[in-house]
């Protein structure tokens, strides 16, 4: 493939697709155009499915290299990952082939007996870190820190039944804080992120956003 | 070392806080105290919205969470389903996350009474995990039957009676997004609310709620049920207290302990600070 086709080919496809999808999102077009738009969006879902397969193969390849080289301090973990990935993929595939899907007993067991408890454990441990971190973070060193502490206490009390027993006003006050102060603080973040997406899109359309594999 | 410093050092011991935290969570879980809770205006508004839905409402439910978040999100969704089922709904469940199918099976085990009242393919269907994120979300809005030819269990969707009533975005009365992340809320706002004005309802983790608050304030969602507290309130409104209500005592005690530590920590911090200020003058 020539250098021109390799460099400008994908860029041209991205440019045409992006412009097409932008136009069809904002304007009502004739039915054949909208039908084609639906097909293009479906291609996106199909491509994402294949991207997952590529990702799984890439992870396998990456860790098999560690296994083959017997990298000290790493090869054992790579072995665990490769074996887990292959067993889970095999169980899932059998589930699909037999038509029972994720209710296939060995697959469900892998999920419910290994993945679920492991995830629940990691998530539960967070409470200890958060408790210990908030003990230090809520130290009142100055006036803004005092404001942070008061707001934090209102939200914490507002989220518990204990707060209602102490003072019933905590819950409405907490809701008011979220609806007004928190929403006001998050709105510019969301608008900023939206503007960032528009700029990235424009850079991609103009061919200034280059993706290179390191 | 002064007495205040000694106490402050004891309070700063992580192990002490950890042990007390375990005790404070375990005791109410083993012996619930039944501390009363109030119903917030936010959850009440969601309840009233669902109450006003017509009979046989068509509802799309996005299951977008992982096992770690299930204990906080499942009770909220369970309570909403118990409310919805009274209206003989048509429910289309879908997941844009790979853990969705397992979470759906877990949901069926959590509220068996709800699913007993519904007939598969006629009253509810589970489409399974769909790849593509926002692209899949957009395709669903354009026509489910065409985009998903087979459901999670391999049944052809073309012959399912439910899709006579609930196929395209404009057919739906409500979309409930139950998520442990933030992205999916934005996908539905962009692909379902903005082009088709389908009402959205968010069921979110407490930690996620602030980041989706602007969508609710802007009227792009009819409301949200947040965390275990929101779930407990909805359970009360539905009249069937469940696991969220049971866990509220434990949550209250844990929060109470953390608040006590924060307040005591600040008191002793300031005593030490004042003592150090006065020390050179002596």
C-alpha cells in the first residue's frame, strides 16, 4: 500500500464519517440517508466487538511473552492471567454455543465464586481508606477548611438515618446543597469536557489529531 | 508529650479506627435498631412520576454496573421494579457493559416476586450485553428488533410480542439507567433524550451523583435515586423494606463513627496548636 493511501486513507474515512454523522444528528434527512446513518452506527457496534477480541489477543500475547521469557517477579502472575482468561473464555463460549449464555453453570460459578467476591472485597476495603483519609483531610486549618468540614458533615448526616434523628433538616439541606452548589460546580466541568470533545473532533476532521503506535 | 497529644496520637492510629469501624458495621447488621429515615423530596418526586405513568408503561432498563456496586444499586432498582410491576409494564432490559448479563441474573434472584408476575417475551425481555457503547445506545433508539436479532438467551426477537409495543425510542415512556459509572448517563442524554425526548431516570451510586446532578437540574432527567439511602427511601414508599433499609443502620453507625473521629481529631488538633502558641510566652 502506498504511503499516501496508508496515511490519508484512514483520515479521509474518518473525516467523511464524522461529517456525515454530525449532519444527520442535527438535521432531518431523507429516509435513505437516515437508513444509511443507522447502518453506519451499527458498524460502530460491530467494530467495537472486534476491538474487544483484538484487546483480548493483545493481552494474551503480552503476557505469553513474559511466560516464555520467565521474567522474574512477573511470569507467575502472567500465568494466572493467561489461564484465567482462557478458562473464562472457554466457559463463556460453551455457554453461547449451548444457548444458555451466562447461566452456563461453570461460567456462572467462575463469576459468582471468584469475580464477585474479589470485586466486593476490593470495594469494601475502600471504606477503611476513606475513613482514615477523611480523618486527616477534614482538619480545620483555615476558614475554607471549616466550610468544607461543615458542608461535608451536612452531606454525611443527610445521607444517614442518624442525621434525621439528630435534626430532620439535614436531609433537605443536603438535597439543596447537591441541587444548587454541587450542580453549579459540576456544570462548568461538563461544559468544559464537551468543548474538549468538540475541539478533538475538529482536530480529527482537520487531520491534526495524529494517532501513532509507540 | 501533653495529654492532648497522646489522645491525638491514639485517634490517629489507623488500626483503632479500622477495628471500631468493623464493630460499628457488624453490630447493627446483626441486630438492626430500625432508626427511622425521612423521605427526601427527590425520591418522592420519582415515586410520584412513576405513579402517574399510564397503565402498561413501556420502560427500557439499562443495567450498567459491576458486582461491587450491586449492593448499592440493586435495592434501588428492585424497589422501582416492585412499584412498576403494579402497572403491568413492558420492560426491556439491556446492558452496555460486559458484567450486565450476570447482574441481570442477580437481579432476578433479588426480586423473584417481580419476575414471577411477568411473562418472558411478552412482558419483559433481556437483550444481553451489546458492544459499541454510545453507538449501541444510538442504534437501540432507532429500533431494537432490527439492531438485536437475538436476545441474551438466543431467542429471535422478531417474533416476540413485547416489541409490538416497545421497539423504537419514541415508543418508550421511560428509560431507567442504573449505573456505577458516569459515561452511560451522558450517552442516554445525547441519544435518547435530546433527539426523542424520552424521559430518563437515573439510579446511581452516592459517589457518582454529583457528576450527574447538572443533567437532573437541566431537566434532562426526571430525577434520580441515589445510593443506599435513596433505595431505602423508595423501599419505604413501596411499602416493602428490603436490604437497603436493613443496611441503613450500619451505614449510619459507620458515618457516626467517622464524624466522631473527625470532630475529636479537630478538637485535639486545636488544643495542641493553642498549647504550642502559648508555650514560648511562658
